[in-house]
C-alpha cells in the first residue's frame, strides 16, 4: 500500500516500510509506508493549500461527493468486509455490521449539506445586526483506531469534509489497509486534490509532530487516555481544538427485576463483541444478589457456546496483535495472584494448522471480583469480564461511578423509576437500558472524566467541526456616535 499526498499515491520519503501481520495466522499480510516528518509536512501543506477552494465549493457539492463515496463503498462492500476479516480478525457477521455502520455514517452526514445554520442577532439598535455563521477549522488531523478501523474513519472523515475542512488521515499501524481502501473510494468519487491525504507510520515517530503542527486547526482522535493527554499537551502549542474519545470501563448493571436472558445475551455482545476490543465494552458487571445464581447459570452457558477461531467460521476471532494477548495474560496473572474465582476461560486456546500462531484468547469470566482489583479499575480491552454482587441501590450507584472513565454504561431493569433515577445518577456519557449498543449515528457519542473531550455523531457532532464567526453590521447610514470621544 501507499500514502496518498496531494492527489498522488506515494511511498514514504525514505522508502522504509512496516510489516502488517494477519492476526489470525501471524503471517505477513502486507507492508505499508513508515512515513517521516517530511511526509507529514507535504500532506499538511497540501491540505492547507486546498482548504479555501474546498470550502468555497459549498456544502451541497461537498455532500454530493460524500454521498457518491457511500455509493461506491456500497457497491464494493464485500471487498471491505474481506479486508476487515484479514486485517483485524473480525468475524464475518461483525465485518458486515461494521460496513453497515460505515454506510450509515457516510449517508447520515451527507444529509447535513443543507442543515448547517447560523443566527442573526439584533445589536444595540434595530439597524445593527450581528451575523453569526459557522466556518470550518481548516486543516483537520484524523487519528483513527484499529478496533473499528472502517467505522471510525467514516465517522471522522464524513463530518470533517462535509463542513468544509481539509483532512490528513493517520490510521493505526495495525489497520492501514482499511483506511487506504476507504480513501480510494473518496478519490474515485472525485474529492479534489489535496483535500484528503493519507499518512501511515508509527505514532511514536510522527505522532507528536503531526498534532503539534502550526497549520493544524483541529485534531480528532479515538484511542487511549494516555495518548489523548499527550495530544492535548501538543495541541496546546498552537491552541488547536481537540475531539478525543479515549478509554472506557463500562459498568453493566443487572437489577433484581431484570429479564435475565436478555441481560445475558446483551452481556455476551457487550463483552465479547469484537473479542472485547471496544471502548463501550462491558468491563464491570454488577448483578443483584437475588438473581445472581440464576443469571450466572444462563450467562456461563451462553459463554461456553462461543466458538473461538477462524473469523470466517467462528463467533469470536483473534485479538489484534501479540501484545494484546500478552496484556490478557497479565490480567489473568493478577487475577490468580488475587486468588479470584475464574469460572470460564482464562488462557490462550490450543489452535492448530494455520491458526496455531494466531493471536487468540478464550472468553473469560471471573466471579466475585473486588472493586479495588485491577480488573475493575484498569481498562482490559479484551475478552475478560469480572462479576460483582450487589444488594442495594446506593452501593450499585457508588460502585458503578467508581471509575476514572465515563463513556458507556448498561442497566437492565423493569423498574422505570430506577431507569429515570439512573439516568441522573450514573455519570457516564451513554446509558443503554435493557439493550446492548453500539451507538447510533444520530446519537452524540461522548464521555466524561478521563474518557475525553467533545464527541461525535448527531447534529452536535457536526458542530464540533465548525466554529462561529461574528460579523457586526450597521446599515442605517447615520452619523456614527462613539461614546464620549471629543469630536464624535
């Protein structure tokens, strides 16, 4: 694969590449450019040079190009699904679901072409007006993660481009091929030269440089809290705006009046979807003591039916890389040191044939996890879930909120009074009641505390890519009188 800079598909300036491995087999899948700061400069310069003409084109035409991109993705969607399976290890149904999400995002945002509005406010007199209209930030840096590499690219590119910004996209080094495929569809749809640029490479080598560049107006990133904190430090040098979706540690609450089978099915999704590699994954389960045994019987049976293996035929595929497997082993080592009750999974499964070197880990359930355990305090980002018993509402709220993160949360109950109370007292950006996720395009995906800043999705997400400009106008023609200045 290649970078895409100023309308050209090019190698890195030093010709160096990075290997991309297939997570299911551990074999070489492809090589991608190890970009340099010179490559970053050329991409950002191209984005800046193209920005004014792209903005002047108008939102209707920009929306048409984005919609055409969606049509081209839709026509070739099987190609994208196959890339997701090979590059990420996504199981077939989840690869298809992600492509559905890509199309939903692209078409949804294209519909805002005629919906970006401002205000006219009366000034100090009726013949003085204040025109408040919305303009782009200019050059946007989009840093996308590996866990949903197609959906996140779409969720950042579509609103950024629709609102008139130019973009430099830097995808995760674990998923460059997905990003390249989507960028090619924008190119086929006719996006002008320089408006969209693709840079690949290691964040450790170009990450600080790209987000601290003086020509950048906005940085949008989905990733770890530690990376987000570093981005804030770097963007502060030029006061660029940031949109950051960072870590998560979602509480999953099962109250005594919950429909337990639905709760168990939702938890299977919320924990083992994408092998647990999701910011909204359920990482802390709080189940009422009255129903715990019955719930665990249902949940453990469902967990035992999850087939791990080849993503084209299994329910759960591999983790993204070897480092992710090592992280799971580290958490299990801590669990064993704490003498916790491992009731399902807990190890690397025995695989054979072409899968023997893949990055697999068993669906794992650990019972009676104490609140202070690392399993309940640190983001796991894999197929390990802990269970904790609660017996009263106040304890439930206190423990659910006991996290430095604040993205997603889940509640299963038949008590609508509890639903309304939880909507006020659970301090997370999203609460899924009696249902699993994921978030919808028309929902505002945002988190509190260490989960980040701003958000994506909905009309509020569109607003994040715009800033308000004020124009004061006096059209009376009267002689100006300026305060008490002599002669005026």
